[in-house]
C-alpha cells in the first residue's frame, strides 16, 4: 500500500531534476577548466607505455560502479518489499484483533 501523494512524488522528481542539472553544470565548468589548463600537459603517452589509458580505466570503473549500484538497487527494492509485506501482515493482524474485540 503506497501512501505517497502526487505532490510528494512531484516534489521529489523536481528536486532530482534540479540536482542533476546542478551536477551537469558543475561538471561542464570543470571540463572547461580542464580544457584550458590541460593544454600544458602532453596528450599522448610515451611510446614505451604499455599500461591502460586513463580514459579506459575511468570508463571501466564507472561500468563497475553502475553494476554495483544496480545490485544495491535490486537489494533495496526487494528488502522494502519484504519489510512492506511484513508490516502489512502485522497491520492486518492488529485490525483483525481489534475488530474481534
């Protein structure tokens, strides 16, 4: 049983939208700073470098983080279903006990 009102859902959605917009704006500012400051750094690795490129490491790390987040979301959703069912069962039992009196 969901008790959320449309107003709460709307307020949460708007807060999330504003948070993502602020994050995107901050990221864009950091990218501009990096572009202007980055011109003094070499772009290519030395020819003797055999390790992974930094962008590959970052990409791989975010891929992994996405998998972790998806797993945690699945866990949290399932846990709320289990707890919610138990609370609903307890609520029904209390209502039945009170109506039997």
